[in-house]
């Protein structure tokens, strides 16, 4: 499902016009991004959590140049579904 399809579904279910629904979806995504940039997790009860996971420093290889580089420790965004959400998806 694409963002456009999500907006269309919101329009159908709520009766809100497409422009307002698109603004809400865009605002939600922006809030989640800003929170993760500020290293704050986002918890949505019954849905899931947008969290940061730490990746440890590691040595990587550039095969084409036959060199090794050090990849520093860094955070990556992840989504962890709530137990109720995960159970309902498996059915």
C-alpha cells in the first residue's frame, strides 16, 4: 500500500477531504522522523513503536579496491509491532 492509497482509505473512512488527509499523514511522518532524529522513541499503543537501534562499530571491506574501512557505531530506525498488532496480522 502506498502513501496515496493510505490517504484515500482515510478519506473513505472519515469523510475528510484528500488534502487534509494528506496533510495529516505528512505531519505524522514528519513528527516520527523528528522524534527519531532527536533520539526519542515513538510509542503507539496497540500498533507498535518506532525505535532507534544501535549498531556497533565494525570493519567492512571494499572488495573492488581491496581495502578495509571502519564503520562507526550508529543508530538505525526500526519498527517494532505491538503484540496485539502482530497477532492480528498472522491470522
